[in-house]
C-alpha cells in the first residue's frame, strides 16, 4: 500500500520540491528565511540533485511493482503496416489472390504483388513432368515438383497440411522457387500420394485457402501403361550409365530407353485399363468442387496453344513456354509392344479400340 501510494503521489512530491527550490529568495513575503551564507546557486543545485535521487529511487520501486509486462505496455510502440490494395481485384477472384509473408526471406518491393496458389493433379506417366517444366519456364511461375513423393510428408493429414502451408507461404525451397515476384506458386501431386486417401480434407483446404487445381491426365491409357512398364524396367536396370531417369534431355538417351518392348498380359489387359479409367474418374468426381481446369496430354502435344488456357487460368501473362524434356516413345505402339498382334486382337472392337491407332505421339 505504501509503495502504491508513493507511485501515485510522486508527481505531487516533485511539484512541491521544485516549487521550494526555485522560489526567488527576494520574495520574503512568501517564505521568510535567513539570507543564506552559501551561494544561492549551490543551494539550488544541491536541492535539485536530492530531488533527482529521490525521484530515481521512487521510480525504481514503481517499476518493480508494475513488473516487466507493465513496463513493456508503457514503452511499446506498435508499427502498423499499410495493407495491400485489393480494390482492383474482382470480387469473384478475391478468394484466389494472396499476399504471402515468407518467414525465410522478405518479398521487399514485391510484397503487394498478388500470388495465386495451384496444384498440378495427375498420375504417373501422364506427361506431368514435361508439363511442369513448361510452366516453370515462365518467369512468374514456381512449381516445386513432386513434393509428396516423400512418404513422411503424406503420412497423415496434419503432415500434408503442414507441407501445403510451407509451399503456399513461399517458404518451400527448390530449384523452381522464384522468390519475390512470383505470381503463381504450386507443385505436382500424384493421385496415389495421399491425395485420394485424404480427398475430403484436401478439398476443404483448397477451398478455404483459395487453391486452384490443374487436372492433367492422359486419354490413351494403353500408351500410359506401356510408358509405366518401360519406366519400371529402367528403374531396376538403370540403363543410362547406372542411373535411372524418368525423363531425358537428349535423343540418344530417349533411344536407349525406347528399346525396351514389354510383353503385355492380354488376359488382364482390359481389366487393367478399366481400373485405371475408373480410378481417374473417381478422383475427378471427388475433387470437382475445387476451382479447376482439366487438360489432357494429347491436347497439349497436338496443340501447344492449349498452354495459354492454363496461363489464363493462373492469371499470369502469356509467354512462350519451353522445356528441355525429350519424348521417349515417338513411334506407333506397334513398335513398342512385343506381342502387338495379341494386344490388337484383344482390344479391337472394344471401348479401348481407339487406343490402338491414335497418333498422339507426334510432336
């Protein structure tokens, strides 16, 4: 109680002492004192010094009573940054426009440049690697690869969301990352990498965070199947100087990998194609409530202007997109299947007949 009283009456104390110490000595009607033997200036300096010592002592006791939290509340000055102007964004697009604040670096002058979030959703050997390199050739697009190929990142929905947050906060570091003025950021997600198993939570996340989905699939499931078998073959044999390469950058490498001719099991072939088709259709049905665009590998091969549809979807400027990837299987399927005659007889007259002669390999 005594300490609290000292704090509250400190200001009064200071005023009284100051008044006494600085009253002119010639005003004897106000205070009748003997003429000082010492210099008036020395007396005043003495009183002032005593006043300061008392003030410091009382202040110290007050601060101890208030505590560090109280002191921080007194001296804290909060600097509020001006928010980025969103008035130019159409109301229908506000949900999909973001202004991330990375922890690992500062976006500096680009901090108010809007960023859109996306995910390339695909399946193995659908041309997604080639497609992603095309997107990454755009100066304002960062697609960070197949980040959920690591099992620990997709072990449960908490791990998945933690990884997604890091990507969309621009704190994911990869060779594709373009810091500062990135206008669209995303990654490649295969259906079997925790996406189908957690599709309900993923759809909720996408809709809440304003993530757009780019569905990329392949119409010709037979060519996709042959590509998968060839890729698995090289995974074990490592034909290119003891290294497995899912994608190649030279025609020489492509020729080596294309020499393998798998023999297909015609007894189960139709069932396998049907399973692959239904798996993709179910995934699209489960994810269709997200903002999305659907494109097919064959359409991109035959008409490169389809890439402009993707750039428009991401709201980034149209640019010529390039890739160093070299296509491996560039001939008719009859050149790549050992038991072609059996396969042809099995599929001819079925719903998959169109897969036999499609010219979707022409670049």
